[in-house]
C-alpha cells in the first residue's frame, strides 16, 4: 500500500551545478512520524522546501520523478495550493510575525482555508493544545521565549488542518528543557493523528519521536530503519563523526 506522501527519484537543483538532493525515493506512512537526520548541508531543508513548494523562493527547481500526497501529484502546485491539499511547513528559524500578538499569528495560519467560520473553533483547539499560548494570547509574539515561539510556529501551521506537518529543526537554538517541551507537543500532535515529517540534527529528539528514521548524506538516503535499529547499525557514530 502506498504511503500518504510518496517521493520518487527526486532531484533538487539550485542553478545548474548545486544538487542538494539527488534521486531520493521515500515514503511517509499515514499516522507515522518520519525523522530526516543528517548534518548541516545534507539537504534536509531543501527537501522540505521542495515539498511545500517554497523552493521557488530560493531559486531552486525540482526535477525527475514526482511527489504524491494521497495519490495525487503535488510537485507542480504553488505553495498555497499545497497547504490546501494538506501539507503544512514550519520553516527553520520559525518566522513568526513578531509585530503581531499570539492570537493574530495563529489566525494567519488559517488564511489558506476557505472556511472563515471555522477559525474561532480552530483557534480554541490550538489554545487547548498549547496552554502556554492561551495564557499569552494577547501578548506580542516578540515577547515569547524561544520555546514558546517554536510552539506558536507549530500552532500556526496546524491552523491549516494539515494531514502532514513538516517541521524543520524545531530544536534549533533552544535550551534542553524547551526542546523537551517542544518534543512533548510534537508527540501529542502525532498521537492526535497528524502525520509528521521532522528534519532534525538533534538525534536524541529524532529517535524519541520517530517511527522511521532516514539518514541523509549529501542529498541521498544513507540509512533507513526504525529508531531502535540505529545503535546496531553504527549510523549514530557516523553521524557524530562523519561530517557531511
Ligand atoms: P541545515 O541544517 O544547514 O539546514 P540541511 O541538511 O537542511 O542543512 P540544506 O540547507 O538543504 O541542508 O542545504 C543543502 C546544500 O544546498 C548546502 O550545500 C547549501 O549550501 C545549498 N543551498 C541551500 N540553499 C541554497 C540556495 N538558495 N542557493 C544555492 N545553494 C543553496
């Protein structure tokens, strides 16, 4: 049976010479959490940009093969249509709107959906999922801690009711306690039935959350397996010692 998301022979280019992702084939099963791990430059960010259609803003192009979501081709669609089809992308660095309040940031996340009347219900759901944001709903987003900003970025993406939530390095720049809180939230989102694709350099976090791990190296899948198989494979040692 096919996965919710299927990538076949995906190659991504920036200009003519840079190929950060090469002939990549992978599948994300509905209800699972797939972690993409690999050092800086392995191609994780580029791959998520290709899937959300935002690659074009970075002068990148996707070629060969194709990407399907629930059986439908999505790799030629624009980013807003990809959101409507059910993929939400929390980019690296969070990119929340610092001049807006928490609540306003969350509401922006629902703009791609047609149904305006749904928004208040969705907002309430999000504030239940993130009690810390409920307390600060009228606070300016710039005043949140790093961990809270990451939660807000995740909450905003969930406001589009995605089937697949893609997270790019949610642990980046956070203290260990904040990383563990963000990990708890991602685990809860997965338990509620949203499929998760997580790009992470923090191997401990990736192993904790993933049902399937893919190790990327220079844009290719170097290893794939269950988190529990990582120790025996030697792949963790290579990740720490191997550079890109
Ligand atoms: P990171 O953790 O740093 O995000 P990554 O695994 O996500 O690492 P990418 O950001 O996808 O890796 O980068 C893969 C390669 O593509 C790198 O060599 C990077 O320099 C290059 N690259 C990224 N963005 C562009 C761009 N807009 N134009 C040209 N090259 C780029």
